[in-house]
């Protein structure tokens, strides 16, 4: 049954440029929630063309990072079991313990822990694989194939290899999968509190002593909506092998489902849950995104299929790196 569902997915999306999805959210408890904030701006409030007071709850860059975490087992410091075999880069400390990975880093392969240390393994791989772009236009299809090979997640969430020694800093791909959360009909909910010092309430507050009152602004909203955009036209333009393209579609949809089921505790005071099911708004043909379990099983099947097809191929011809996890030791230059 799951394979039938996935066949329907691939047939449905085969002729459309983008798959657009949305879902209504609500606070898990009460009515208030705390939106994302910016140091020089605070909450990102704005007014819609019809006069509705709006608020950005979670930005595209933050949602991308949270969807990547949907694939990560924090306790094991590795991809979840079902996605083992998916390529990524792991950064190790001197003693061999994991420091970070391309899945966890905000800039993915462009992380300074991957490209700026004494161990130049990943930099050398990229330099070798993409040497042809030092002069002339960047072949995005070739760049996409290299990302699938060494850090598959980076192809979905975008990457900018801003290193002058890598094609003059021109290696970049936009997000295939993006999302954001916004609230409509918002009103501020003002509150506050006091950091109490029961030992010395009159102590020097500049040094952390004494009682410190503070102000807090949260919000209520008539509607909170999460939006997702899977750019299928961009994905198809990369000309990837069929199984790799299907894997990226299934993986993108899984990330959305897992984010909605486990990743909506955005902050201490912003814990949300879906108020309904994920709805596809384009195409308008009643298409339903398969369940999390079905999508995960499809990802596992396709990872195994790609690994099987890679057997007997030369390193340059393989779709996935072998081994799939590329390890680099972190030592500051």
C-alpha cells in the first residue's frame, strides 16, 4: 500500500513546478506565544495589504534548520536509523568524539568547522570535484550531483560555498525546500517578572546581583499558519538520477511531516501543535501528503536502491560517497 501511495506522489508532482502546502497551528497550552525576535528589530510585525496585523513567528532560515533536525537522533549524535546511508560530513574533536556535522551546522558544508580547520579533506574534495568551474560559468547540475554525493541534505536546504578558492566563491544553490510560520490578526500580550535575589535584593544589578524587574511581550493571534514550498522545477533542473530525485522528494515531505509532529516547540514560550492536517494548496486536485511512516520507509528503500546501484561503479561514478559519512578532524588553523 505504501508503494502505491508513493507512486501516486511521483505521478502527481511530475508535471508541476512547485508543491505548496500549509497547516493551521495553535498554542499547545493557552493562547499566548513568543515569536522569533531580531536584535535590532524585536518581533517582526507588519501589516498585510488588507490591513490585517501580521507577525512572523518563524523565519525560513530557522524552519530550514529545524527540518534538518527532523533527521537527527540527538542522543546517538547521528542520523536516525532509517536514514543511515545518507551522506553527510561529521566533524570530530581531537579524541575522536563528534563535535558537529553538516546536518547541524547552519551553513551546512560551508561551516568553518568543515572548511576552515587544519584538516582540509572536505575542502580538497570540493576543490577536486569542482575544479572545472574555476574559470567560466558554474555547472549547477554538476554542483548538485556533488552535494547529493557528500551532503544530500544541503541540496534540499541550499548552500553557499563562499570561499574564493572554490570557483571564486560562486558555488551556491537556493533552497529546494523552504518554509515559514506567520500569524494573522495579532495582538500583543504584555507581561513581565522579576529576577529575585533573596540574599541581597539591593545588590549591584550590573554584576548579576539584586532584584531585576523585566518586561516581556508575547502575542495572541486569530490564526497561525505554517507554509511549505517544494520547488520541483528547480529539483528537476539538476538532472539527477531517477532514484536520487525521488529520494529528495520523499525526504523533503518526510522532513515536513516530522517537523510538524515533533519539532514545533520553537521556544520555551512558543510551543505549538497542528490544528488540522497538512493541506496541499497547489496542485488543487485533492492530493494528500503520505504519512510520516510511509515517507520514511520510502526514503529507506531508495537509499538502499542507490547503494545497490553504486556497487561496481568507480568512485567518480557513484551517486553516494563511500563511505557515506565523510569525517574531518577539527583543529583551528
